[in-house]
C-alpha cells in the first residue's frame, strides 16, 4: 500500500500549516468526541523513524489516543518491522500488545518505507539509537550521532514541504543546531522546525508511563515559527495529557533536562549502592536505611533500592554523555563528579561477583552457579548493560559453569551478550529456575522478577550442593525463611553472614 495520499499538498508557510493542524485539538476537546477511524483522511500525519524500545511504544500510544492522526513507524531493519506487524512484537512490555492491536492497520502502520514516510509526514519523530561512541574522539563517552545525522540528511533530501522534526532520541545538548544546519544546507529553501521532546518512559512500565506521564517536555526555538511548531506538538499530547503537565522550554533546556534527569536517577542508585557496601561492614540494613531516609519528604522513597548495579540503555550512556559534555565545555570538576556515578556502578557489579568468589572458598572453577535473571530489570526482555552480563562474565573468567534462567530473555540474546555459543560447555540455558538450580553450589538473583519470590525453595534446596548459597543481588527474597530451610544467604546491603567473610 502506498504511503502517499492522493490529494495535492500545497507548499504553505510552516506557520500557516501548523496553525491548521492545531484546529483538531479544540474540536476533539470541546465536544469530547473522537472522529470515526474508518474511512478517514487524517488530520495530521506523523512519521517516526526508529521502531525500537522508544519509538514503537510511543507511537502506539499516540495512535491509540489520537485516531484522527495517521502514524507511520519506519525502520531500516526489515526483521524488526516484520515483528511489529506480527503477533510476536519485537519487544516485551506489559499492555503493549493490546495497544498495538487496537491501532495497527487503522491509523498505525509499521514499514521500511522510510522515504515515503518522511515525504508524507507533517511531524517526524527521530527515534534512532544514539549509542556511546566506541572509537575516535570521545570514545566510550560521547554519543555516536551518525544515525541522527543520516536521518537529517534523508529528511533534507526527501522533504518537499516544511516539517516539524522532533528529537525523541536522547542526544547531546546543541544537537538540534547540527540537525538544523544539515537541513538548511539543501537548496530547496524549506524552513523546517526542530523540536526536542525527550522520552522519560521506563522499560517494563512503558505503557503506564506513556498513558499517564509525570510530564511531557517540549523544547523549541523561541521564534514565532518555533512556538507554533511547539504548539502543534503540544496539541498531539493534549489529546490525553492535561496541559499543565506539558512543559515547554527552549531547545537547549529540553535537550539537557533529559540527560540531567537520568543522571540524577542514576546518582541516587549509585549513592544507595555505595551505602550498601557500608551496611554490609557495619551491620546496618540498607533497606531500613533507605526507608528511613526516603520518609523524609525532601528525599522521597523512589530510586533508593540497592542492587547489583543499574543497567539499561540509558543511564550509563547518558551520564557518560554528560561527563563528555562537561569536559568539552571546560568543566573537568563537574565531569569528574558525574563520572563517579558510573565508577560506583561498575564497582558494585564487580564487588558482587567477587563476593560470590570469596564466599565459595575463593574458587568457582567447575562449580555450577545458577543465575536467575538476565534482563536489566523485571518485566522487560531488554538486556542492554544488564548487571547480569558483567557478573556472568566475571564468573566465566573464573571458569565457573553457569546455568542461566530468565523468564523473557531468549538464548540467542544471552549468547550474544556473553560471547558464547548455544552449545558452550560453560553455559547452560535453563527453562525454569528449578532446572537452573539443580546441582548448583549457589543461586544468584540478578533480576527482580516477581516469580522468583514464590519459588519452591524447599525443593530447590534439596536439589543443590551443600552448603547451598543464595546471593541476592536485589534484596528480593525472604531471607529468614531461606535460612530456616538451610540456605546460607548473602544479600546486597545486609549484614554479612560470618561464612561470607571468608
Ligand atoms: C533509542 C536510543 O537508544 C535512545 O538514546 C533514545 O532515547 C531513543 O532511541 P531505543 O528505542 O531503545 O532507544 O533504541 P533501539 O531499540 O536500538 O531502536 C532504534 C531503532 O532505530 C532500531 O530499530 C534501528 O534499526 C533504527 N534505525 C537506526 C533506523 O531505522 N535508521 C537508522 O539510520 C538507524
Ligand atoms: C530509565 C529512566 O527511568 C527513564 O525515565 C528514561 O526514559 C530511560 O532510562 P529504564 O532504564 O527503562 O528507564 O529503567 P529504570 O526503571 O530507570 O531502571 C534502570 C536501572 O536501575 C535498572 O537496572 C534497575 O534495576 C535499576 N534500579 C532502579 C535500581 O537498581 N534501583 C532503583 O531503586 C531503581
């Protein structure tokens, strides 16, 4: 099916076109009615480039909440697009299947037709990946912007009328300037508007976060055309988010706020993780400390759960990006301050693996170690920067024999992350926690999946080599009960058992 619409599109000024787009909001708002989906001429067309963890769910939500808008999600990866068009979506998110089913084929379309999508769109979201650079200037810190740049060049090549281009990908401050200059370099004389609209959804709760966000942040140029573009995007979100939750700022504040939000969240985790080490030495309990300090309304209770280390595609990447920016702008003291958040996280992951090693009499060579959880957090199949990867690698280096179980992460992904073959002699892939634990010397809880709380630990204990150890990297289980069964237990941030001091 062609993505082009039959009707002629006149090349109006950007301002006039966006003002037209705004007309939809009052109609749907004041009469409380949504236009009928079939057949329909969309009031607006949105194209999202990048059908990943951010682009896919965000567009599914816009399509579900705005049946009068046509949303095309395009991606170079044909396999991923095929999955979005199938019953087996490429990412697991509670509630996402229903959302996609509701809108797909009605006003939500997934395809590889990138150029057609751009050509027909009024608003283009850029949701491609911006990984940390692994080479050259800024290696291991700066964001690799080659995909963002290539998208900007494609837009410049294909667009025949002014577009609103929305940076959804997390990018360094001032990227909008670079995009503008690429867009402005074409000879067509079109004046596109670039907006920053960072996404704050967390994986595992994406649908909930998207349908009821704390805030929507939109940054734009402080000019008449820029403000009109901001208002056009506000009108999309206003279909389901109250206006007082839609914050508008200048471009640079919006771009920077995303990095700062993630840096503050990561910093809280590194802070409580640093205290977890002190708790283990002093006999304090990190969960009690977290509760005590979190009850102070100035501190608040969220993001104070000690863990084996934070993972995910954003925290490390964004903090490193912030560190790089501070260095770039001649602020080495600020850079060093934020860099410590990452160093503490790396230390926490290695510290956990070392604790396992020391406790198991300083050798895990040939010992079967059950790893429960490979995703970077529960309710997602995403393993990017998962603490599990680092702990497993450290243990494999010590020649442990791992049996890994995760409810949602598949064998190919685990193999890729650990650099092993599916028939590796050192890694077994279990289909249940009980199977992973059978014959193991130790059980490691690395992801806080709910199902791990209610395992049959009596049976698991019987099936394990004695002394049977549990290393709880999420402080998830009922440790008193486990000890009653006979387990030896180490948990992040809890007083060290005598045997673990070995
Ligand atoms: C990505 C970024 O990692 C993150 O920084 C940003 O905030 C939002 O976008 P995510 O959606 O999790 O997050 O990335 P990913 O799942 O890797 O999806 C990106 C998609 O873009 C991939 O499917 C990739 O095939 C696609 N892509 C990439 C293109 O379609 N064109 C390109 O030129 C590059
Ligand atoms: C994060 C931000 O929360 C979100 O706003 C942004 O858009 C993307 O990055 P995400 O990475 O999906 O979201 O998950 P999040 O819930 O923030 O967890 C990140 C990591 O921190 C996970 O590994 C999690 O287990 C860990 N974590 C979180 C802790 O160790 N302790 C906590 O108290 C909270």
